[in-house]
């Protein structure tokens, strides 16, 4: 790796020298480019990923490594950053977060959903993703909080503090430290996107940024948030989950009636009612036989580690006030391939997480984190209100075959928000077909994806990229064929 790094450094010097010698004809844009190259060279080159095992050829650069978020305790968060495929100096910066809590944005977002290199089913090959979101933006994937993926703390007691608040604060510190390393992006238009439990993380981090922006020295140019099948408000999320199971013929009328009669999802602990808790147990039992994240597709049948992934799928802590967490993704088999890949010494070395000898144990989700999660906001609707009032762009999309955070949950949550509708429900199109429906509210856009499960981009990669592009432009989705 040392060799490769040297090559790149000297190459950059040559480029800079050449550019200087033709100074007379450089355009403004070229000058910008030259300055940018210098900036990155001096600060972030140690994070440049080179000779990434199995990587398809690509014209853009990517960077990975640790950012120390707390020096006293030795807390470091792992990120992977892909420059936009074209015009990286002009495109916005987007942070992507997956949920869990305890699941990896690298394992899900970057390598199964929206990153440029998707891990193939053999756990060794990477496939180029023509619908990668770095076509439209500079994409930053963060493994958060500590204990997730490669992220760690040298102070064991930190792990007992993990919850929404701790996570938001570390992610906030991460952004500032990351901007020190990548100063070119400091004043860039910035968006935060994520799915499932990140439905909590994203608004919480956005609120922190918004509040701290009062101090000009801490200013981050946050423009908006984008959420996919997001956990939003526990009571509405639960109601939506059971109503969706009933309306999609997963449970009987009888079970649904019991839930309707006995469950008060707005109470502090709905599970203290045993009848309610048992009936919801019946719902989750049904979902053990199919994929709750994509109710019409086949489940992964393997006899190896896959069975472990499957049992995690509908993990529930019935003693907890929290909703059962999302501990899986679209393809439980694929989770294993990702695990194989990220535990390879050559991969870890290329990503600057290990020297290639002492490898770190990487897993897609950390169950301990999930189980020990301290605090979870019961609803982020008040944060939506605040962000909308501040003029931030808020878009929410929902794959309509997800049983876990179903489209009904999102609709119930949005209805409690009570925003005025500015443009009525109508279909949106992609490649001449109805991709889903959408409705525009004052300050918020809500869109569905027809026939997509929980991790929408896995099912509808091209459509997802189209929505992402509209979101960044702040333009309505195409409502004509
Ligand atoms: C954690 O401890 C290891 C071993 O002492 C050290 O190499 C590493 O830099 C520490 N990490 C942080 C973020 O301080
Ligand atoms: C999972 O998180 C726990 C803390 O909750 C931590 O001790 C453990 O090292 C993590 N596991 C992995 C594989 O990183
Ligand atoms: C949230 O976390 C921050 C930093 O870890 C801490 O200073 C603050 O007191 C915490 N707030 C609550 C309500 O726990
Ligand atoms: C749930 O119960 C209420 C009365 O408690 C009833 O009005 C409503 O129709 C029921 N909903 C369903 C879907 O059964
Ligand atoms: C990784 O996991 C293996 C098996 O669970 C364990 O023996 C090993 O000590 C772990 N390594 C690290 C660096 O945590």
C-alpha cells in the first residue's frame, strides 16, 4: 500500500506542476480543480482507498478510515466516502445512515443499496452499480455509533451509554472532524438521508445541526433530509404494522380485532396488557415464515450462518418500551456475503481499518447494541415540525411491500403532523410506468414505491436514483408518463 500511495502522491505533484505551467489558459473551473486537488492531497490522501480488492474500474476517488470523535476515551467512527462520479466540486454532500440500532451503513447502504460497488453473492466480487447515488452527490457512509461495523471505543463503559442522544452527539462531532479532513466540503450543500431506524437518527442529527448553527463557527449548510421507510412515531408505527399485516392477509380478523380492542399504542407501555402483547406476538410469529421486509419475495434458505440472520429478523424485546428493532435487510443471505467480504484482511487493509494482520471483527448488525439501547425518542414528529419551520427540505419515501415499517405507519404519522396539502395524491412515473404515488404537503413530500420492500433501492435501483435526483433538485417527481 505504501508503494501505491507514493505513486498517487507523485502523480498529483506532476499534475499540479503541469497545470501551473499552462497557467495562462486555465479557466476558472480548472483553477478551482487545482486548488481542490491540493487541498485533498495535503489532508485526506492518507484516507484514499487504492487497490481495493476486486474493485471494478471507476473514474472517481473514494476514501475510508477512522475519525476520532473523542480523544480522551478513544472513540473512533469509521466512514467510507465516495466522490461524485462527475463534477464532485459542484455536487452536494449527502450523509447516509442505516438503522438497527446497531446496523452498518457500509454493510447495507454502501454495499447492498446505493453505493457504487455492490458485494456479489460469492462474497469476493464487487459489481459496479450503475444506479449508485454518487452519480448525483458526494456520498458519505458512516458506521454509527461505536460498536457498529468497524467503529469502536477504547473505553468499554462508552458502550453502556449508547442510545439516540449519544449517537446524535458523536455523529455531530464526526461531521466537524470530517470537515477538517475534507475542507472542500465544509461549505457544501449538505443533506442527511437514511432508512428504517435512521428515521430517528436523521431528524435527531439534523436538529442538533440546526440548533448549533446559531454559532457561526459551527455552521453546517444543512439543506434537507430524506427518509426511507422510517421509524417515526412508535404508536403510529405499531398501529401501521398490525393494520398492514391484517390488510395484506398475514393475520386473521380475530387477531386483528383483539389487537384493536386491547392495545393502546399511545400508552407508556402497551405490552403491560398481556392480551395485547400476545396478539402482537401472533403477528410477529406469522412474519417469521416470510420476509417481513419484503412480504412477496422468497426468504433466504441456507443452512449455514443464514439461520442466525433469520432469527434476528423479527427480534422483539417485549419487556422493552421500544418497538422491535429492525435487525436485517432485504436479503439475509447477502448479509453473510458482506460479512465474508469485510472480514478479509486485504479488504480491511485497503479501507485503513487494520494493518492486515490483526483484523477487526466486522458484522452487519451488532445485537448487543440493539439489546442494550438506552434511549429512543418515542416520536420525531416534533422535530419534523421544527425542521419544516426552518425551511429545510423534508422528503419521505416508502416501499409499499414492507411489513416492518409499512406505508401505513408513515401515513398515520404524517396525518398526526397535519400539514396542509399543496398538491393532491397522484402517480409518479419512471420509464413510462407508475413508480408509485406521491403527495406534496407544505414543507414535505411523501412518495411511495410500488412493489418495493424495506430497503427500497435494493428493489428499485433506477427509480430510487430518480427520486434522489428530484429530491436534490427540489423538483416534484415526474407526474406524467
Ligand atoms: C485505541 O487504542 C489503540 C491501542 O492503544 C490505539 O492504537 C488507538 O489509536 C486508540 N484509538 C483512539 C481513537 O484513540
Ligand atoms: C458490539 O457492541 C458491543 C457493545 O455494545 C461491543 O462490546 C462489541 O465489541 C461489539 N461487537 C463487535 C463485533 O464489534
Ligand atoms: C446527550 O449527550 C450529550 C453528549 O454526550 C450530553 O452532554 C447531554 O447531557 C446528553 N443529554 C441528555 C438529555 O442525556
Ligand atoms: C377498531 O375498534 C373500533 C371500536 O373500538 C372500531 O370502531 C373500528 O372499526 C375497529 N377497527 C377495525 C379495523 O376493526
Ligand atoms: C473476533 O472473533 C473471534 C471469534 O468470535 C475471536 O476469537 C477474536 O478474538 C475476535 N477478534 C477481535 C479482534 O475481537
